[in-house]
């Protein structure tokens, strides 16, 4: 039977290496990570039944025995999205595993800025953008971003991985 829900979530940080980790894990034959890396199911759906149905559909191509996961960085974009960890626990249970990948906060903010500049959502220089758009620093406040996940699932179910360590190993 395909996965009815995820076994693990990669929850961020944006521009922290989630795509690299996602595609690396996707090479393992015992894991199923769909082509749509960031379905944002826990943002787009709020009811437990709707969340479970969306995940069942998202993982419909999984083979029996595979572990399923996804990587939506919006899940750790506080204060823009609050209550996500609590919604995950309520809808998916307390056995979910969480992976939170981080990156040097200044390098992450600069990469985020370049992303937004390329997509036309900012136009000012980096130093001005950081002062006028809190997301550039908020999304890199890693302890604050991961705190709801640790609270909801416990520290034993949350793995924090530094991109620099991951790349070196």
C-alpha cells in the first residue's frame, strides 16, 4: 500500500539546502519523494481529514514499503505561517520525523535576497532590503523557527542539519 501520510518532513530553512537534501534522499530506493518538492499541504489545508487526503494523493505513486517525505520550506516561515507544527501533529500523529536544514544565516539571507531580486519581489540593494523586509532575517532565526516543531514532536524526532556539515560529509 502506498503511503497514506509522510514519514518525514524537511521543513526548511528556505535557501538553506532543502532542495539538495531532497534530491539526494530521493535517490534512495526505499524512499519516495514526489517530483513536487514543496506541496505546502500543511499551509493549503487546515482540517485533519483534508490534510490526510492531500497527502494520500501526493504519495499515490509510492511503492509498498517505501518511506515518504516532502520538503516545504513554508513550514518554517514564521511569522507568515503559524501553527503548522501543531497542525502536523494533529493531522499526522506524533511519530512524524522532522528534518530542519540550516545554512550560515548571512549566506542564507543573501541567497534569499538574490532569489527575490530575480523574481522581482525586491528591487532595493541588499542592505536596504534586509532592513525593510523582515523575512530576510526572520527565516534565518533558526531556533525560533524550529521551536514549534520541537515542542510538538519532541527533540528526539527533530534532526537539525547544518548545510555546511552535510556538504562536507
